[in-house]
C-alpha cells in the first residue's frame, strides 16, 4: 500500500481482514469466558491480571496478521513489538478489560487497530459474548449486533451542550493521579449520569451516540488506538487531557460534542 491514498477496495479489504481476525480470535475468548481460570498478576504494586485467554487470543491474532500482512509491524499487550518493513503497524489488545473478563461481565472486548506513521487508520472493537461489533476509519464508523448476520449500520456521536446533560464514563472514581482526582470527581458529580468500569465498551457506546464522554487514565497504546479510530470516524473528539493530539497514551478524554469536551478539559486543568 505504500504511502499512497487508500482506494475504496483497499479500505474494504482492510476492514474485512480485521473483522475476520477478531471473529476467529473471539471464538477463543468465548471458550474461556465465565470459566474458572488461573489468574496471574503482571505487577507487584497493583492488580494487573492476565490469563491464558489473553495470551491465546493474541497468539491467534498475530498468526493471522503474519499470514495476511507479513511485512507490517505488530504491537501487542502480551507479546510486545515486532518491527515491520512498512509504515503500517497493527496494534492488539487481546482482551481489553481483563478484570471484567475474569468477573464474568461482558464489557470487555477484543481491540485491533492499524496505524500508519503514528496516526490511527482503522479500529475494531468486538465483544464476542454478545456478538456486537464496532469498527471505523476513513471518516466512517459502523456497528453490527451480530458479526456474521445483518447489514452494517452507520453510527455517529450525539450532540450534548453541557456536562449537566451528559452521561460520562470512567474506569474508577479513584485514580492514582492526585493532580486530576478533584477534577474527575467534579465532572462525575456535575454529569447527568456517571458510569464506571466499562472498558472499551464505553467508547463503543460513545461512538454509537448513547453516552457522551469517556475519561481514562494510565492507558497504553493498545488500549486506545482502536477506540480512537472509531470515535473520530463517528464524528467525535479524542485528546490528551490538555486538549492536544495526537494521543500520547496515558490520560485520555473522548467526547461526542466539542462543547462538553472543552468544558471537561477546563475542569480537569484548574
């Protein structure tokens, strides 16, 4: 594909391949969901779980990518970075929301995205247990309630002029950053409705015009690249907490309306 502009055929081919890959990976994820798994902790100071499900799903995705796009780079949460020979890198989060996964709650999802020169080209969020699929890129985002049935529906963010009318999601009311703790508490208090612990599903609901904003802290590249592509292509805004873009990982805010986006950034940076 080089550095040229994508043709419509190339766009559709990329989407099809990404969807086929997460569908196959989803079969593996489902085979472990709601099962009694051995849970390992990747860190000493905090609980950062990993299971055989995370590792098996990422292995499957990598195998399929290696066959389809052998010269592209790959970055995955569990197996690190493979340097590519092109400008393209596939980013994998095999199970975004492992804590939800091991709790039997279907807000987790498989994330797969493609970036070129550090810009998100396309992203997929797939929830295999419910069958819901969300994908986007090139200025359009879509959903299907079943990955193998029905036609895609275009999705778009919704308007929301003020925090007081907004449904806002975040991972937890308590965060490690004292700098932003008070601002987060203020936003959640002022919002019409606050939701917690939704993982990637929150970004899917934002892109689908059902909630209004997502704020998250301490993210890695594999957590945010797929949601980034879908939210942006659905007409949303996504930035670092100071309003800058491109994303640097870490702390991220995503909104459906620039008005509440600006309001929340002001509150977080007082």
